[in-house]
C-alpha cells in the first residue's frame, strides 16, 4: 500500500469534503456544522469547538481514507467511480446509522426521547440528520461522493 | 391584544440584536441575528401581519414595569382582580469566561413568568413571521425538544414548560398559575446545527441572573456621580445595548419606519451607523469613563472610512459596508398606518460634509484620552483634511438629511472647521506628521471668516442655517458646543435667543428648523439637550440649564427612554425608538451640568484646542 498516496489524497479529499459541507451551510442547504458538532464533544466554547472540530475532521477523514485504500487494493484497482461508490455507501452509513446514534456518543447531545438535561443540551440530528435541514442528506451524500472520487481518482496502488 | 404606542415599549438586547417589549407583555419587534437583519416579529409595524410573541394575563390587567437596577433586564408586573404575575424579559448576555464555559445558544430571548399573588390565567401567543413577514417557514412540534420554526438554513427553537400547541401558523396556550408557581420560556436562533437546548429549569433563571450581573458590572465602571445618575446610566446602558459588539459600531436605533409624523411618509430605517453621531458619542463614552467602548467606536470609524477613503458616506452597516439599497415593504401597513415601511436608507448616497469633521473630532478625543494611531491612520486623517480643504465650499444635504436639495450649510462648514482644528491639534501633539499644515491653517481661517461674515445675520443678530439667508436652525448651537464661539459671547447668546424665539415648540422643546417644523414634524430631542448643554457650558445661568434638562427628562417614557422626536402637543415620542443620539445628547448635557455644578471648567476641550492652535500659530 502506498502510505504517501493515502496520506496525501486522504487529506486532500477531507479538505474538499469539509469545504463542501461548510459551503452547503453558507448556501443555506443545511444548518449542520460538522466541526462544531465534533468539537463540542470536547468543549462548550463555540469558537474553540469549531477549531478543534476542523482538526478532528481532518484527522478522521484521513483515517477513513485507509478503509478506501484497503478497498481499492482488494479490488485491485482504484478509479474515481470506485471511490465515488464507496463514498455513497459511506454517506449512507453516516446518515442512516451514524447520525441517529450520535446522542449515544456525544457527551453534550440531548436525546429525542429524554429532552435536554443539564449535561446534554445539543439538538440531536434525527433520522438522516433531517433536523439540521431537509437538504442535509443531499449535501452529506454529495460531499462524501466527491471525497471518494478524489481519493479513487488520485490514489496510486503501487 | 391592545395596540401599543411608541412610549409603551422598552428594549432588551445583547449588543448584537434588540427586541422591543410592550407594556402589554408582547415582543413586537425583533430582528435576528443582528440589528439590521430582517424581522422575526414586526407587530410594531403591522399588528396583524407582522408577528409577535405575547405573554399576558387572559383577563383584564394593569401593568407596571421597570428595568432591574443597573441592567437591561426588564420586569413587568401585571395585576388582575384575581392575582399578580411578574414577567422578566432578557436577551441573555454573558462574560467571556461564561462564553467559554457554557454551551450557549447563538441568540436567545428568555422570559420568566412568576405568579406572586393569587391566581392568574396566563395566555401565550407565539406568532413568528420571519423575513418581514414574507419568508415561508414550517412549524414543527418536537415534543420535549420544543417547537421548531424551520426556515431552511436557519431555525428558531421555541421552548416552554407551559402547555402549548400549534394552531395553524402560531403556537398558543393558556395556563393557570398560582402563587409561587412559574413558567419558563426560551426562544433561540440557530444557524449552526446542532443547536444548544439547555433545560429550561434553571437555565432561564440563570440566564437572567447572569445577564443582570453582566450589565451591573459594566455600568459599574461609569464615573458619573451627578444628580441625574439614573437617567445618565439608563442612557449609557442603552448606548451599550445598541453597540454591535463584534465591530464596535453603534446603531442609531433598533427600528425602522417609526414615523416622524403620524400617518406621514417620513419613515426611515435607522438600524445603521451614522458617522455624524461619532464625535458626540465618543465625547459621551469617554466622559462616562467607558474608554473601551469609545476606543472601539473610533476603531470602527477608522476601519470603515478606509474602505471609501478619502470620501466618506453618511452611514454604514455594522461592519462598515454599504447597506442594501432602500426599498419599500408594501405589505406592512406601518405604525398607525404610517406608510411606507422602508428598509435600507437612501441617505447613504447623500453628500454630508459634516461627517469629515465628526470622524476627525472623534479621533482627537481618542488621542486626548491617551490613545495613539499607526501611520496609516494618520495618513487617512490627513487625507480627510485635504478633502475638506478642497470641498468645504460645496453645497451638501446637511445634518438633517432632507432629500433632493443641496445647500451650503453653516453646520457643515462648522464641522469642516472643527476637522481642520482637530488635525492641527493632532499635529501639535505629535500624532500627525508630514501634513500640509499651511493649507490646513489657511483653510481653517478662511472657513472661520466665511462663517463670521456670511453666516451671521446682522438684522436677526443671529447665525443662520444657510449663508446670506434668515433661516435659523437648532444645529447652530453646535457653534458653541464645538468651541467655534464661546457660549457666553454676545453673538452666541443672541443666536440662542433667536433660536428659542423662533424654533421653540414650547418652553423646553425645539424644532430643527422652520422648514421642517412646517411639515408637521415633532420637536427634536437632541436639540433640547444641545440647548441644555449650551446653557450648562456658560450660555446661561445654571438654574436655567438644569430646569431645561430636568423638564426634558420628564418627557422620557416610564423606563427612561427617548425616541428621536417628541410631539409638542401630546408629549408622545415620534420617530425611531429608542434613539441613541438623543441619549448621547442627554449624557453630554448631564456631564456639562455636573461639571458646572462642581465648578470644573466646562471648556477644557476648547482650551486645549486653542492652546494647540496658538502653538501652531506661534
């Protein structure tokens, strides 16, 4: 496996993914702010949370690229469409499985069933993260598909 | 729901946005996320379509209100035949340390209802109408997580421990409260998901206490110890509330289109920052000891004016950009049918030469308070001086911004003189090097000659608004306030007498000028405070200054707030509310009065300026 290629294109793909998600928020497609969501696991301060969240997202994105790279090697080939396909599955997993279990992972997130408590005060994302805006799934899928396509298109197996 | 008049409102805010709360328990005006954003509630401008959030007894009541001491937290007591409730309203504000520690909503309004006697049935009606009642939204009930007003990329979250339900496009409910029982309400704004949803108990009470403590510690820094402390501190609290914290800009008022004349078309959007207000505001803030806010204001001025250097616009938004073009909202009926409702302000395209002097004068006050400039700022100020030298003779729209006509205004020329005097003082103090001093001195002297020769009318024995005319204007009082004339000089005293004779609406109130009074305008609050300031500076006896000042204080509403104007017939406020500039006038007049009472020279500014001028001349 090419470690340099994984690290480089994993990082680049994550930067693009993060930018698409932030752009979707700026364009009014969603309220979801991934860095803020991740950062509030560690701090209540809004500004600090976003900085921590950006760092976390870049690291996590690069780690996820390892799975993509493993899949390319199992396939014996990379390519943008293979990457995009994995990105589609990845985004579906995030929306269908990841988001609904966020209240169980995030120490500051309220549960749909219990309401906010003193320690859990953040709005839960709900199914498909629809609580953060009805077009949230669209931007999440788009961002992950582009992430996968970039990774698949530029990753070198050898 | 009773229709409130302007005087029935009080303001709450968080130095980013503000809400007007009526004495009937209704929030009738709120723009989120900042002062000049579109409205969420605008019943102030259209009780039917505009949207509101009311909490009040279901049965007839009498209400009485106050701000909790030294805060911008409002408390209204509603008394009915069966009992009494108190509603405490706040837009929470927190210290830096608390912001770091707590998970705070982006913006929030909290309301705490407590039954203090007997039993009262409390009625709640929440009718959000985002985007000046033009934006589509969806109301969703998310159970324990509250109600969501979904506006696409942004949402409002409305939560309460009262029993409420959705009725068409509103949320409403009634609940009977007994002595000691309480209801808590929170409405928050979110553009970032996930939105914080702190549990209402004890969040609402804690937010109110936290906000009260923050305002108390802020106002505790005020140095004023005079006899009008309550009015001065209320004015200072208002100015701070109208400050946009992220930039230091101060908006003129939080509202748009409250009419200068009931039923008339003189309805303007004041949710912007006027350069004109700068020097008087800086004087008020420095005078009260709030150097941090004054310095932030000067910083905003300098940053803003860089963008259009050396030409200045009349007004800017809170970040120093040009507001969107003025437009009319025909679907809103206007306050008491005063159409049109406008958003945006076309005065931004006017030429007003006084703003150059205002910016320089505010900068001079910053230096006098111990500040310093970088070389780029000094170069900017120098450029403003050169611009004055080229353009001071040009006609302009003048301080009152009448639309269409440009004339050579004495007030504008006075401020050009003030600007050049200020630059010479800056040079003398070592803050302005490599400036064209000779040009500045010659132009300054030429402006003085021009005003003394052509803006003085021998027949009237008064300075006049437009050179070679007989028109008077209350802004001529600024000749003394800026040190062009000594307050006790025969010319200034005689000018004051003429203004009082011809522009006095009654014993205490002044119109701006006859041209505008003839149109049916109210009297201008700032003009009366200028008059009190002028008298306190030595234009008349101390008792006269005090009487005028205290009579004006009597015209504030029950929580000490002034609009831009006052109807001389009814004493009712007119125009946008509450108006920062009127309160700036109040503070400056009070500071001068206090100095006079203490026997302190109230002409310090002029003295230092004259010294500077002498030094330069020497």
